[in-house]
C-alpha cells in the first residue's frame, strides 16, 4: 500500500541533496523546520499542563520533576542513557525503512530475536574468554535480528505481502519464541517466570564510571553517527530517499528499488537485533519475558517526531528518554500520574502534524499572493 | 467439548467487533492502525461508565461514542487535511491508550478496583453481545454486497476517482466509515472487562488490536471470511490456554504461534483470496491529476 503514498513523512528533506544552498538560506530553512517543533512541543506542554491542573496538581512542579530528574544526579543520567540506547536503535530501525516508504513495525520482534540469539551464545559458550565471547554475543544478536527482518522483507518483495502485517505477526511469533526459550530451553529454575539462566561473565559489557554506564551506549553513539552520515553522504542513503520519494522514477533511473527496500528492512532488523544484544550484555545479563519493554512504540513515536531524519533521531530519542525516566519521579513529587507522559508524547506528534498543515497553508497563501503581485 | 465451544465463541467476540470495524474503514480506504489504543479506551470507558452510572448497556454505548470521536479525528485528519493515515493512526493510538489509563487512574486511583457485573447470559450460555457480533457480520456482508450504499462504499475504497465522477461523496463516505469503524473497535474493547476480567487493567488488550488487523487481511477484507477467521483465531487462543494448563503433547507456545503463521501462509498461498482494497491507506485528492 505504501508504494506511492505521496505525502511520505520520511522523505521531507531531499531538497538539500543536489546543491548545497547558501548559508543564509540554509539558516532560514532550518528556522522553518524548527518553528513547527517549537510550537508543537509548547502546545503539547500547555495542554498537558491544563490537564494536570484540572486533576488538582501543580503543573510547574510536575514539569520540573519530569524534566530535571535525568540531570540532578549521576544515577538519573546513567538511567537516561541506558534508556536512550535501545530507543535510538529501535527508532533507527523504524526510520530507515521509512525513508524507502516502508513501515517496519517489527522492531520489537527483531529485538527479541536479538536477545534470544545473544543469550543463546552467552549461555552455551559461557566458558569462552571475553575477547571472543562478547563480540560473538553482539554479532549473533545482530544476525538474529537481521534474519527475522529478512523474512518480512522477503515476503514483501516476493509475495507483495504488506510489511506492516508481516512484521506485526512476526512480533507475536517472537513473543512465543522468547517464552519457549526462557521457560523451557534455558529456563532459570530459581527465577520463577520466563527468565533464562545468566550469560557467562565474558559476555557482559564492561561499565564505565559510577554508577556504571554500560559501554553499549558508546556503540549506539557510534552507530547513530554512522547512520546519519550514511543517510546524507552515501549512495545508499541517496537511493533510500529517492525510492521513498518516488519509487517509479527511481526505478526508471536505474535504482534497483526492490533491493533498496529489502536492504533497508534487513539493516533495520540488524539494528534492532543489536539493541537486543546490548540489553542482554549490558543490562539484564540474560533474556526474559518483557525484555522488549515499550521500546517499539516509543521508537515509532521518536522516528515520526524526527520525521524520519536519521540525524534528528538520537536527539529526539534523548528527549523522550528524559521524559520516560522522569515520569516516575513526577508522580512521586507532584502526584500527577505517569500516563500523562504518554499523552504528552502523543500530543507532540499530533501537534507537529497539525503545524505541518498550517505551515503548508501559510506557504501556499504566500505563494499565491506573490503570484497575484507579479500579475499586477 | 461444549466448554471449548463456549469459550471459543466468547473469545471470538472482541476479535469480530474490532476486525469488522477495521474492515469497514478499510473498504472506504481508511487504514486505521489505532485498534490497540481504541480497544483500551473502550475498555476503560466501558468499565468506568458501567461501574459509576450503572449498567453495561450504557457502558457499551458511551464506549462506542468515545471510539467514534477518535475515529472522526482520524477520518477528518486524513480526508480533509490529507495527513498520512499511518502516522495519524499511531498518534491517536498513543493518545487513546494514554487517555484510557489516565481516566482509570483518575476515577479509581490505586485502590483495589471493584468488579463490574458481567453481561448476563441470554441463551445457550452466551451473552447478547455474541449475537450482536455475529449479526453485525451478517448484516455487513448483506449491506456491502447486496445494497447500493454498500457498493458505493466499496467503490470509494477501490477507485475514489471513478466513484467521485459518478457523484459519490468520497469525503463523506470515508468520514462516516472511519467513524463507525472506530466505534466498533471501542465496543470490542469494552467487551473485555464485561466478560473476561470484570476490571480494567493497562494490559487488558494484550495485542488483540494488532491481531484484528491481521484478521482483516486473513479474511481478505470480507465480513463473511472475517467471521470464519475470528472463530479460528479464537479457537487457537483457547487451545493454547488449555495446552498451557493441562498439556496436550505440544508446547503451548507453538499452538499460540499458529494463527500468526496461518495468516502469513494464507497471504502467501492464497493470492486470489487475499484481496486488499486498492486504495487502502491512501488519501484522495480531488484536485490531483494523478490517481493514487
């Protein structure tokens, strides 16, 4: 269905590809892009502030709690970074296929398979030394995620099966795979519930600082820089956007559109798998039911708020991580319920869409005024 | 065996409402992906209204109205403003889900939630909504394939340009199909606390909304096959629960996988069956010279 959707949110910024415009023009276009964001975020905070007031709590206190919790001490900051890492990866896993006009809703399943692959290696080969085991754990996690996404990509290319459908269905299959692995194959009998045995010591990502931040965060920083540069400066990134903008035209110009779309899905799966491997090696030291948390949904929100721009994703992800980590503290301090944060995130997205419409109307009105002026 | 059938029929009802709602919107070209949020909203509203204002019937009606509001926003934003259906749908999913938890938190707080009265049995140990759901499926089949209005709706989802040229009001058709479809989804959500749990919980929907989308594809976007598909999905669901409790030789995880794998297989092998409305998920621009 998404092959020729004309208003593709992931393909909004192809204009600055061919020739770099002069600096003043770039600054102005940046401002044009920034204004809707500012308006949307502000409007969302205002509406949520009204809701909080109506519930009988103090909105300034609530907002202060939700926004400062990540920066008040080391623990909060490390917590935020640990949340930021999988959020960024899952959001990239959504945004990259979005660039080619494909919707990958399977980040969750791909991540779960990543945790299963990583845990399988970490448990069965737990005796290996760290120099071998840790890279192996990460690599198998990436591979497992990529293979899981490749199934959907194959169904999409060979049988024209809607990728939204296949990725969602494979998410549900992955829950059962995880349940089987965690409660039958490598079940930890002492844990109670679907939890696997811990991985070997060599499979644990080393931590830095106090409280320790796992080094997976650094991997994610590296990955997001590479992704952003690739999207802007590489042939693959150009082809990706070209396919998303106009698949037919791209095909006529010799881009192998099917291969671009499939590759984007597989790369997405690899990134989600990496997120799974990092969760196993950095956070839980095992895999367990619910390991995927709500990262998929937040990843989609982040990808959409970033409008598919891979450069913007890590920054938006950081903002959302701050909100998510602050939600609990907000409830403790001000009494405003945590659900407020989900509403806030949804409203930011909705208002961003609305401000797009407004900007478009404004631009059109100005253009028609200019046209009338030229006639007169 | 009778118990198995009874359980299956009960488990089928929420799937039916949500999948038929998805189908109805989809046949007019609106691909709603907010099911999960709409069901949560329906469950929360249905539960709270039944509890505070007495009566499941009122609860179901108010839940349907709440769903209709969300559906109207989706239809308006995608038809009049021509925003991306998928993006708006997801935004509304988050908003509806957040609103559901919030409403529950405001009214009940952290206390032990009181249980609402379950829907009373009508005949054969089945409640009235079972018959409403099956009747709705039959009605939708008749309406879509045996009436003029139904054919007009289908034509909007297949080729809106042609429909428009024949004087069908494409925008209005999409608006009300999207609105009614979302109302049905919320009713499907409201059924959950009234029959299964007696209370609302944030995890009450547990992926049924996404499954309903799969069901719409599984049934080829046709009400009669969605009815059959819902029975199959529900039977597998009940079977998996049974396997978990008493064991039937195969691990219950593999039984649970069956509906998902079956849907994919149907899509792969039954290409003629797996019809999808041609204009599903797209927005119609009257002024555009390019169709699609």
